[in-house]
């Protein structure tokens, strides 16, 4: 099994660890210390040695941070984790804070009305984060100090840094050799009058050099830094143990390989003729200060890999289509098994284990793309629920289960969510499910003018829920890589996303609804942005649309058919016909029979 069900949170360890940290703050007259869930590379997922937030608080969610004062500690989490944080932390010592509704600056000003010394590890916060915090605290008596990491001093048995091997990513799947990518991106630096760009995001480096790594569970990226020079050469800072002869030959003579640790010293002694580009939204705060030390000029600008990586090549799109067909067949094999199980006979762990087995049976699974979510009954109301041996539930009659998972295949990263009935669903659940489905269909069908961003489309998925005074407390969709990170920027379907959607971008389409303590619903397909076919007689034909990538039937037993209009029924019938045509030939005889039943027209 890729997935483990052991409990990684240790809420009981939080209070004594917090006391040691607060004793230090009092001794050193520091008023606050920030503990983010971040590593030096600012990825969403961190290696065990970098999971400082979990070590201190017990909270294991993928986003959040803790602000530790001398007499209290606030744990800031978004809507996905507000129930989870209360279950995983000792709330007598750690106070959950709703974020981003409550800003860190607002909280600090409330807790420290006279201001104070706020310290942080400058390698674990981006330049943009600290710049924003400084502006928001300006004039309120606060001083920000960049210090060493106090958690590392207090963590005696901290894990070692990962040293996973690097593998070559085939050019025929990437769409072009890394020399072509380097030359294209270097030209953008030349046009901007920049000597080079410092790249700190592991997935950017993996994409640029057509390599993949194994330093982060579920995310095939290497821990590395790189400098892309304007002559298209690259200086790659990476642990020597990660590269074998094949990887070195692939990188070639135009990629200079230096030890990972030398990156930090090199920033003090760089000699360049013009400014370097740094992305303030991903580069650690310490990088610009070290460049200032060496009098190295720099300019703020977006990581040059971000948008090219997001706009997939034709080869990448073709590859990910195949990965989703393979994965869809595996999910349908699982659903065939699931429908044969009587309520009360299987558990959440049984569900995850069986689904992973079905993906493994493809012979192509390299990893799961994230920890599979299988939340039944009240656990379904936790959007990012992770089952453990202690929380495992048996699936009971009348409940729903939210099943969200995906696979990492060489040709693509998959992600799909289906909500399934256990026995006979109730009327309330069916009505809520249908509203979620209507929002998902609306997003699937939309055509929009070039230039719109995720914030412009997000409302489409929420509108049916809003009519019933319902909503969900997460974005409608996130970007997805191709055998890279399952959460990829900068594109999103979200009320706060201002990045214009462009052809080739892959995003998830996953509205939901969560009734705390009772049930949850989410339906998710991945979609790719493409140019829309012109409509006959239309005067404005420069439109974009979504192509659906996942083809797994949506459970008709949960649909209140009277709520669907003709267009929604037509879309669902067409989608199910496509599921049957594309996935049916890949299925076992038993699953093919299941598919025929699951896709009958409504």
C-alpha cells in the first residue's frame, strides 16, 4: 500500500512542546514566533523533516500556520480544516483561528495591542508574505525579525532530509526536449533585460529539465534550486546522490550541477552583469537579503516556468487523456466491487485499500497523487478527511461516502471524486447532491470570452446551492500537473483567482456541500481549457471552453430527477454515453455489465 492508516498526529505532545517554545520566547523577550507549514521550497506538501507545524501542534492538514505568543498560540486554518484542527490539537493550549477571514496582522494587533517583536524563519516565508505583513503591521509598534528556526532547536529526533533519486522524464511525453524549453524561457529573460532567474519551486525545475524526483510523498519532484541564465544554460543545485549516470547524461553539458548546500553560499558571491529575476510569491524572504549582501541586482517577476508549465503541450494533454482513461477504468472496477458490498460489511480503510488495488492492477501506477479521502457519514463533511486506524468507520445503511483520490502515472496525474450512496439515500441528501451536480454540469458546459479568470467562473458552480442558501467553503477547482503536483498553480477556479484561463490549463471542477456532523457531497472531474468550436451564425466566436478528462459514471441513485432541466439531463446522458464508449472496452465483463446499468439514460 502507498497509503498508511497510522495516526501521525500527536495532540498530547503539543502542550509540552509549546511550553518549551514559549519559555524561550520569554527568555529572549520575543513576543511572537511564526510556524508555517512550509519548507524552503514553498511547496504545498512537505517532507517529514519539514513538517514543523504538525510536530508542534498535532495538526496534519496541508495548509495553515501557527502564531506562538508568550502566553497563547493561534492555529490558522482555512475552511477545509476547521473541524480537523479541533480534533488534532489540544484546544486548551492552541486556539483555532479562521483564516483567511482573520488575517495574521489583525490577530497580532488584537493580541498585542502595544506591538512587539515578531520573529520568523526567513527561509520558510516568501518575500511577498513578509512584505505584506510588514505593510499591515506598519505603525502599530511591531518589529519583524528574521531568525533561525526555533522549532529545529527543540526537535531532537528530527527526520533526515530526503535524498530520493531523480529520473528522466521522456521527451515524447513532455512534448519537447529541455534544451528547447530552456532556450524559449531564456529568450523571455533577454527581452526583459535580465541576466537570469532564480527558481526555487521543485515542480518548476522538474518541468524545465524534464526530470522527476522522489523527495516528497505523492509529488514526483526533487528538492533543488536552479538558476536559469539568459544564455539558456542552467546551474542546478541538487544533492549529488540523487543523480545517476542516466540523469547526468540527460542534463548534458549546458546544465551545471553543484551541491545543494552551495546554493546558500553562492547567493553571497554571485557575479552577474544584469539583474536576476526573483518571484516574490515563491522565493524565500532570505534570498533577496542575501543578494543585497553581495550587491547583486535583482528584479521581481514571475517564475518563468509557471505559465508555460500550466499551459500543457499537445503531447502532455494527449498523455494525460490516456492516463485518465486508464484510471477511469480502474475506478469503474472499484465501483463494480463497491456496489456488491452490503451496508455494514466494509469500512473506510477497506474502500481505500480496494481502490488502490484497482489502480495497481493497471500495472502503471507509480504512486497515488494524494492521500485518498474516504469519508463516510459525518466524516464526509470533512473535505480533507484522512482515515486512520483509530477513526476508521464501518459504512452504514443510509449514509453517503465521499471518495476522492487519484494516481500518479508516468503519463499523467489523476484526481477524481465521486459521492456514493450506502443503501438507500435520504431526500435531503439527494436534493443537496443534485444541486452540487447542477453546479458541476454548469461549469462543464460553460463557454467564455478569452481573458476571464477563475474568479469569473466560480459562481457558476455555486449558483444552484446559493438558491437554497447552501455553499461550500473551498475553491471550486485547482490546477493539476502532468506527472507532477496534483495541486498546481497559478490557475484556479476560485473567487480569489485573477489568473486568466488559457488553452492547455488543467483544473479540477469540484463543487461540494458539507453538513457538519451528518454528511458530505463532492463531485469532481478534471477539465482542460481549450478553444471552443464556433457556433453557427454567432457574431462573437473567440471563446474558450472545457474538455472533460475523467469518464466515470455519476451515481444516478443520488439524483432528484425532477430538479434537472432538459439541458442538464442531456449533458448527463451524453456524458454517460461517452463513459460507456471510452471506458467500456477497457473493463472486465463484470464491470462492463455494471457500466451498462450505471449509464442508462435518464
